[in-house]
C-alpha cells in the first residue's frame, strides 16, 4: 500500500493506493466493495476523532444519522467478512501444523482463549466444523444465498 498527499482536491489529505498483482486482482472481484466499506469505517473513525465528517468533495459536516447508519452497515458486513477470513486463516494455520500455543502467541491471548477460538473456527478432532458461509465467501468470493428462517 502506498501513501501520497499530492491530490489537489484534498490539500493536506492523503490518497491510499492498494497495489494488486494480476493473480490477486483476479481472485478479488469484490475488492471495490471491500474497499468502499473500509473507506466508510475510516471516515467514521476520523469523524469520531475530529467531530466532523468529510465528504469525498472535501466538504465537512457534523456526522448525522445517515453517516452512522452507513458506518454500522459497513461494520456489520466487514465483521462477517473478516470472521470468515479469520476462520479460514486459522484452518490453514492448523493444516500447516500450528499448535494452539502458536495461535495464542499470535493473538496475544491465553492458551484457553486461543483454544476456544480455534474450536469455533474448525471444531475439534472428533467433531470438525465445516467452513461456514463467511469462510466459504473468503475462499471463493461467492456469497451463499440468504436462508429464510
């Protein structure tokens, strides 16, 4: 990721450029949606810290109901997506031979907490948990059809 502050539309601001290889680009057809959600969250963090919401035009205003509704929606989507990526990463970590102690060290958590997180992601040896919808999305970029309850 590169940072630049040369955009004349945002004096003193910065643009963030994410570079992808051709293979990464092909594997991330939904990257624009993810980037938009992260952008909304960054706008919200900046608004919480500064007290004003900056529009893409550079104009600022006091954060309102719509701004926070967009933030909550973006966060809900990102939480689900990141949960799927986390589950997939834990599953791959275990597949490559990592221990619960390794996971605890990476997470900076007690071993017990890491064990619980690992079990939620992949289950236990005699009761494995198959990948859930969010993990399947992380692996395939395909969102499962919503189920009716």
